C-alpha cells in the first residue's frame, strides 16, 4: 500500500464516520435554521406556571415572574442572593437551573450547526430532552407529600412547548 492509498482510505473512513455519527455537514441547511429557531422560541416560552391561592408564579429559562406583584427575579438572584448557593437547595429546586444549563447547551449546539455547519442532531435533541425531564422534576417537586401546599398546582407548560415546537419545526430532531 502506498501513502496515497492510505490517505484515500483514511478519507473514505472519515466520510463514513460522519454518516455513522449523523453529523450534519451541508451548507445553509434550512433544517438548521428551523432547529435553532425552534429552540430559541422554546426558551422564550414559560417553562413552569405555578398556580397557588396566594398568586401565580411563571418560571422561564432566565428567571421567574410573580404575576400578582409583577416582581421579576433573575436566575442569578435565585441561586446566589436569595439562597446560600445552588448546593444549599434541595434537588427538586436545583432542577430548574439544571434545565436552563441543559437548554443552553442545546441552543449552543444548534447555533454551532447554524454558524459552523457542523452539528450532531442527537446531542441537540438529547440536551433538549434532558432539559424537559429536569423541568418535570422541578414541577413535580411542588406536588410531593409533605412539601406541597394545598391548592398549589404546577403546570409544566415548557415541556409541552418544547416538544411541540421541536416536532413542528424539526420533527426529525427527536426521531418523530
């Protein structure tokens, strides 16, 4: 085997590896734009709406709003000013910042596909799915026995929003 044969074999193996790992490499693929737009819109939607007799709280990726008094609290305030840091919070309350970090990873992955033309859809979709699961844990934490207050209802609307938007804009992202 000559050096040229080895290089040709390596090029063929590399091309096959791209297909095997399902990495998008085309230029200006409209699916990348739709995927990024879908994730961006899902991040702008409310993630969890907490309905209580005392008021309503709406949680977003960036923070939460108390609708009764229209107080806005950023995620940084939640983690570092109102508490002793993320490690001091119970797991059920850590799930919201974790969902935000996972969502940010999915958004960066989709942005990388849009800007650089290289994205593994499974990474983007997987991070979005894990963000949704974390939101479900956050919402479910308000319904646990011994913790839940009477009349408090969490609605994880962000999970539905992310699924609908991802399916509508790019159904192949989640294999749908």
